[in-house]
């Protein structure tokens, strides 16, 4: 039940932990090619509703074909925190489960013209929604020095952020930076050879996160989701790097214990009530067998919470 568009990671775990009501409403905020959807829909009844959301129209077009055997899928083009719009299109008010499979699909990575990877000399695009106008090249050519340093440090956790940013600002005095080779060339001039591949990955990640506002949208989505999730409904999130996972982990922990009272008080007086209980095991990773079949599963982390 895998999609040729993208191999679903931790599919069985997501299915088993997310589904609490086979007749319920499930919201897939990162539908992609429908790989997880196929696995989940196979276990849902025909009366269930599956809302598939994606900001990438190519993904929606593919998943419509991949999931054509299911008549209970509602497709919605948009960012995954647009709960109101997506639920309105499905004619429902609440959901029983929310799935977020963060990061890039294999299809997006492998399409050179999308500009997500440094392995080919493509234009620096990185838009998940190609109807947006803002690209990674815009960041490199328009952001000031401080902002470049900020995103490289914050979203890439890159040691050489300042050196790379200064080189970019200097280089663009003479020419526009458009292709991935322009950026990798900058990195080559600023880093030791043995560190370059990891630095490429971190800088490209930082640009992609900034272009698509990934972490801001993730934080907003998690906070807003509780207003649409039914009691007993679950949130399942698969993250692929520490920045994403930290946000998910802290959100679940905070919702499980929201008390703001000083530790020395013998009992709670703030009145804050838990909104979520974390489902054990708190962190689920792919096993070695799955990693052998799909090397991109290596960094995946799954966390699940249930609304109280």
C-alpha cells in the first residue's frame, strides 16, 4: 500500500495509533502522494471521512489518482493549519485524528526543478506551493546580513553561519545568486572540505524552512488543532529533524502539564487543565528493517497525543 510518489514512513504505527474510531473524521495535513492515507483508509469504514490537505498541487493531483478507489476522501489545497477551510469543504465541524508527516516527499526531493537538493545544479526554488512567489533565491539576494545569519543559525544550527552569510552578501555585489551551485560554491569557500556535505544540508534546510515558514506553521497548527479535535481524538506527528521534533515534544509536554504554579506550592491554584495525554511510547522510531528499505526513514520520529 505504498505510494510511488513517496514511501510512507512508520505507516503501521501511524495507522494503529491514530485510528480511535473507524467511522470517524481524519485530517491528513500533509497528504503528499497518499501513502499514509492508503494505509489508514484501508482500516476505516466507508462512512469515515478522510480530509487530505496539501499545499503542493502536484501532490494532490497524484493522490487523487492513487486513492481513486476510496470515495470518502475530501481533497483540499492549502496549508495544513487551514482547519476552518478544510473542514468546511468536508462539511464537518470536528476531527477524530490529525496526521502531520513533516518534511519533504521523495518526489519533491527528486524533482530537480523544485530546487530542494544540492545534489544537482538547479534553480534555488524550494517552494512547497508553487503558486507562492517567494523563493530561496529571494532570500539569498534580498535578505540583509543579520537576517541571513539568523536563519542559518536558527533553522540550520550551522557553525559557519556568519562566515557564509558575509560571503553571500559580498558575492551578490557582483552577480545574482540563482542556482544551487552558487550556494554550494559559497559554502566551499567558507568551510573545511570534510564538513561541506553536512553544511550543505543545514543551509539548504534553513532556506527551505524560511521559504515555507515551516516551523511557524507547525507551532500554530498544533495550538489550533485542539479546538477542532474531538475528545479522545489523537494527533500524530512525524518529524525529521531536531527543530521540528523539539516543537512537537514541548507542545505535548506543555499540554499534558500546563500548570504554571511555583513548584513550592503544595497544590495547583492556577486552574490550568491538561489538554493532552501523551501516548506511550513517547517516541517511536523506524526499525532497522524499515530503514534498510527506505534510507530516508532513518531520521524519522513519531509522537502521538490524545485529547483529554
